[in-house]
């Protein structure tokens, strides 16, 4: 059975922390963890006392992707009809759902990254509103080197976060960016020294975000997401006043 402690959820002031807790696996994610992330984000969405949702990893890494060697594969009932008789089972559907729930929550989301933030960790981070990292954090998607699918939606998100030249470097060459380089191109919002507790170092950033007006933040976030593919005239008409 999956260890329920593999995802630690707790509140610090106005911040709901969701911490990946499989340090022996560099926080590689299991199916059950994806499911619990969905539950945790939805619970935080409903809690009026929560103003920020922060994701982090225990031990030496934020998240080193999906655990491709996991032996327990319990598929959610809602996906049974899409289950195939292959090792991939329901494929990336749980990861897609988890990242979509993060992307579209009304509350600010922050990825606190150190060590590795690759694969599923990279998917989670690019779904957040803000990303902070240690200087030597390795961030990106090496799945191209292993001929693995990249079906979570990163190709949509990444090309809207950074110029195409950087997107192809990350996605097509599978090159990992350091926290410093990711900060330089705008993919990371704050960078911190290595060898520190990033949750503690980013406390002031989280506190600043928590002080933003929640309704205003949610409205502007919705406008940004809805307007990504609209013509300028349509985006103006779509604005909420």
C-alpha cells in the first residue's frame, strides 16, 4: 500500500504547503500522490484561510519525475473506461488532471524548487503561477532522451512562458536549466543560494503573495489564462471590469 505520508500537507499562516515526501526516490511521483495532490489543492481552494498554495520537496530534490518503477497501480474509478491493457494503464491522465487543477485554481500557486525539478516535477512547476529555485537547481524535461511521452500539456505552457528558442532547447534537446539560467530567461521568479531550506528562504516571497487581494488576483489570473490565444480585440472585449 502507498504510504499516506508520501505527501505532507500543512498550513503555515496563510500558506498551505503541499510537500512531496519520497526523499529516497528524489520525490519521484506515484499515481496515489497525483491523486492526493488533486485532493489537497481542491481542499485549499475551499479554505478561506488559505491565500497561497506552495509546493516543495523533502530531501535533496523538488521532484525527479514520475516513478516509472512503482509497483502499485490502482487506477481511479473515473478513468476505468480509458484503461488499456499495457504498462501505461491510463497513461498521463492523472498528471494532466493534477496540473490542470493547479493551473486553474483561483489562489496563487508557487513551486519552491531545489535539486531536480524534472519530468512531472517540471510539469507541476510550469503549472504554478510562480516558480522560485536555488541557483543550482536543475529544471527541465529530459523525457526526449528516453523516448517517453510528453503529453501533460507542457508544449502549450512552455511556449507561453519563454521564447521559442528556449522552449526548443528544453523540450527538443532535453537540456536542463540551472535555477540561475531559468531566472535569467524569466522562467523562475526568484533565485536563492544553494544549500538552504528553500521553504524558509522563500518565506518573505510567500508572505508578499499572501497579502495580495485574493479576488483581484483571481480575476487578473483568469483574464491572463483566458486571453492567451485571443486576438487583441477579443481580449479587450473579454476583460472584466
